[in-house]
């Protein structure tokens, strides 16, 4: 491995860890709610909002993004060639999950 590959590998792992930590805090409902529905809501809407499903949605998304970056790092290390396809599949699942879960939250 060349130096630039090692640096990229380390950066991918660090980004993955950051997303796992964000996901952990969102699962625990600690810290700022990092969800568009909450961010764009008015102060009155935020007070009345049930934050639990939004925390869960954000947590799942952050963990999936962390997994995606981790698989990209593993692919760089092993150079298998097929893990990139797995990451693309994760991205598609992530988009579908975000849309479906937003619809389900808004229905309730």
C-alpha cells in the first residue's frame, strides 16, 4: 500500500467512527436531534413534536452511513472489487429507508 492509500484508509475509518458515534447518540436520544423535520420546524412545532421516531430515523441513517464508509475502507484494504457494489446497495437501501420512514412518521 502506498502512503496516500493508507491516509485514505485511515480517513475512511475515522469518518465511519464519527457516524457510528453520531448514530449511538441519536439512538440514546442524547444531544441535538439531527433530522430535517426537527431542524426546519418552528419553535412551537418542536415543543409539540414527538422526537422519538425522528431520533430513531436519524440513528439508523447514521449507522448505515458508517457501515458504508467502513465497507469502503475494507474494500480499499483488501481490493476485492465487489464490496463497492455492496456499498451502492447500502446507499439505495438508505434512500428507500429515509423516504419510507419519513412517510410513516408523517402519517402518525
